[in-house]
């Protein structure tokens, strides 16, 4: 009996040794190698950024096609199968613009003509290509000429117009002057139009972007925006090509006419221009009337801000042209060996309003770094379990056009096969890590940051610095329409995350967002770029290689419970039945607990046994439920009046595309009901509650994996 036992033991040890001898290198080895210093390269990332930002590269322009060719070459040289996905889309460019100010109608000879130029700084290494920077403008701005007295509207938010109303100031028929800083510029123009304004000027106040006027030096001596600096950008309030709403643009495909686009309501109906801090202050000096509130005032050495209207009168003229131009998404694919039909997607856009060193090419440089590291891993024998897709988007600045057209074209395949989308718009704005995600990815992000060193403090991990510096909640949500995750999350319902160092920077969308600014102020040693590439790639590797998808829907259920408390606070003493939503969230919590237990049970059953066909099926089936649950939070009818946005849990604010809202449909219905105060409007609130409750219940059913 003893001899038999010993023999059996020796046989087991021998079998185990043979298994280990011929077993493949564990994926965890490659993951550790990916984030190691032996594969990361600060100099390489710096070189990528320098190459990408040699010239201004607006979507549809030759320089941006050259940048696309560079991205393609790096992908290809990294042994990644790569192609260009082109789309013919509507883009706009400035033809002419002018702005004059008559400070006093009684003295027309005192007229001021603004040159609307961003000044080249002394020693600017890009002075020879500065002429390639487009004249300052708003993409998709309405062409037109208007003359009217000016009203100062602070940040141009709804609440700012309410303050003016209480002051007895009527903006109807005026040109409004708003400062950048709190909401999306397209929302500034739309809100002004709804208030009756005939034109909009948006300027960068020194208090927000210029170092407070004396508190800091401006670029190139400091990080702040020079007085002549202008933040350009789009004022389109939609997503994707406005002439192909909801479907991908193609050469022979259906396209809306200009009149149809205008009727859709997402393009501005009044002209607008962005202007500098210097020009904004000049206009403010010509505005009289009541004194603006303290929180509407500028820096200490700025003129006293008054609200008007007038007496200063502005003459604003803008002419733009719309063309159908070709944009180019660069798509790289590393096919999975075991589950090639499951996609982990990484994305960043390439096009920039000017040189784009921060926005977006710090992110592009990080994406290229990831591609090169993955190429090195492949040479060492690594092959992903699932397919990894690297996407470099075009025309994001015009309204997320490149990513949206691609998602619309591949909607059905993505809906059935996409595991997650990982976005980095701009990798580095400055110090301090920040992240946003759909809730089932929260724990994954936290675990990954524990594996990456803090680039600004080598004695701790990124997680430790993140926890120590951020306020609750650590992770924001992806409800806004400010970056390329929108089509994935809000249109299809794909789990997603977005990450970066810093949150905003003074030279945003100006001519001064160049390599020198990044080298001096954003990331002098390019260590933050390395850290973003490490984290971004590590999360992708875990999603691509993990046998069980690392999703935790308990986080989702707990998040929804917190949203419910906020919702209750918005509905005091209202006869709205929230019980269906409470119940559906409880069901989600139970389903999430159940699937976590099922995963543990499968893992325990496998133990040291060889994996059988039935085990593979169980793992695949469980993963499919985790993958598809997010889709259930979408509704085919979408948000009321905004049908493209189909996610009922997270979406952009109706009055600020950069603002993220929880339960956006319910929130909009409540806002409308409080305004109308009718029975029918409150019935609509109840309807929206039911819609969300059904969506949450459907997600629970998918996670449970059982028919009712």
C-alpha cells in the first residue's frame, strides 16, 4: 500500500514537472514586463510627441494626413496589422471674420478694430509654420453679420441668465460676451440664442486662464495663456457628422441637406467668435449699466465688470465654409488566439486645432508607446487571449466625428463583441491622476494603479498618490459628450474608462499648445506620459488576457443606490413612485452577488484539474453575461429629444455637453415639470422612472442569464 502511494506521488510529481516544462509562459509575466522599465521609453514618447506636433494639423488638412501616416508607420513597425478607415464628412473652415467696437454711439470716430491675431512669442521655434494656424474661429458657427449693444453674461450658463433676469437686464437683440470656463462653448451659444441674443463672443478671462493678471507669468515664461491667446473649438451640439446623424458617412450614402441639418437643431443659428483676454477686457470697458456680482468679476487688476446692455456696440461678421472632407481613422488589430471575436479597444484622437501637444497628442504619443511595447511582447512570445484594437481617431475636435462614424458603421459587431473601450484624450495636462469609468470597471482601475509607480513620487504607487490627493468620489462617470468614449458608452452601451494626468490647462485649444509648453510645464521628463501608457496598456492586457472578465457589477448597484438618494432630494413632496426603480436596483445587486459566486464556484471546481470543454463553455457564457449587461442600460428610443443618446443611466446635460448627468432622462423630465407645473409634465417624470427601472431590470436578467 505504501509502495503504491509513493509511486502515485512520484508519478504525479513527474506529470506536474512535465506540465510545467511545456506549459506556456504565464500571462502575468508579460503584464509585469509590459510596465517594467526595460520596455518603457521616455525618449521615445518625447520623440513621438515632437514629430506629431511639428505643424498645426486640423482635421481634413494635409498635415493631419501626414500625422496619420506617422501613426500607421509606428503601428506597422510594431508588427500590428493596421489599416486606414476613411470617412467623407462635413467639416467647416473660416473664410473671413471681423470684429469692431464702438465704445460710445455718440463718438463713432472712436471705433476699435480688433486684429483677432494670436501673437508669435520671442524665440518661438514654430514661427515658420505659424501661418498654417487657422484664423481663430468656431467650427460650425453660423455665418452672418450682426451689430448690437453688448451684454456681459458671465459664463453663459442658465443660472447666469436667471441672475440677469432678476436684475431686470434683457439680452434679447444683443450680442452677449461670455467667458470660457464652466460649460461647453456650444452650450454657451445655444443658451444665448434661446435667450434672444443675435450673436456671441466668448473670451478667455485672465482670472481663469491668464494667471489671474499678475499672479503668474504667461507663456513662454510661465504656463499661463498670453493676453492674445484664443481658445478655438467647435460649437456643434451634436455628435458625429451632422449630415449623417445616426448612420456612418460614405461616398454614396444618404446625407442631409443644409436646411435639414439646421432643422435638426444641433448647429448654431446665430454667429459667434472666440476672442482673447485682451480683446474681451477692451469690450468689457465699453459696457455700462449695473455692476456685475462679485463672483462675476475678473482678476484684481482687471476693469470693473458691468452687465450692460451697451453703451458699447459691437459689429460682428463671420463667414465660414462647409466642405465634405476626408478624415482618416488609423486602426491597428492584434488578433486574439482563444477568443478572437472579443474586442478590447483603446482609443485616442489625433487631430488638433493647432499644434496639439497636450490635446490630443500627449495621448497619441502614449498610444504609440503602447503599440511599441505590445510589439516587443509579441516578439517574446506573448499572444492575447482576446483581440486588442488600437484606434487613432480623426476629427474629434469637430464633434467626435471620427469615432462616432466608426462606431455607427460597426455598431452591430461592437454591440455583440466589444468587451470594453479604454479612452485617453490627452494623456497629460499636468500633475495629479484622474479617471472616469462605468462603475463595473472601478475595481479594475484601482488594482491597476497599485501596479504602476507614481511618476512624481517614486516612493509610492499611483494608487497611493491618487487616494491621497483626490476627493470623493475617486472615479467620475462617463456621461458627458466631451471625448470619444461617448459613442461607445452612450450610443451602444459598452463598458468604458478614461484616464489622464491633470484636469485642464491654460493654453487649451490655443496656438501656444506646443511641444515647448509640454516640455517646460506639462511633463518635462515625460514620466507622466510613461505612467499613462503603463496604466492604459496594463488595463487593456488584463481585459484581453484574463480568463474571467474583471467586472464587478456590485459597484454599479451601489452607485445606482447613491443616485437614488440624489433623486429623492430632487423630488420632495411630489407624487412620484420611485419603488419600481428601488426594486430593480435591489435585483441588480442580487444578480451581481450571484454571478460573483458563480465565478468563484467555477474557479474552485477547476482547481488543479485539467480544463475540460464544459469548463470553457461555462467561462465563456459567464463572461458574455458580464459583457452584455451594460448594453441593457440603453434604450432604442434614447433620451427625449436626443435619440442618439441611448444610455439611460449616464448622459450629458441638456444645457452643457461637458456636464455628466445620472439618470439624464429623469433629470430633464423633472426640470421640465418644475417649469411647466402641469399634471402631464409630472406624468412624464413617472414614465422616465419606469423606463430606467425596466433598463436596470433587463441588466439584472442578463447577469442572471436566465429566462423569466
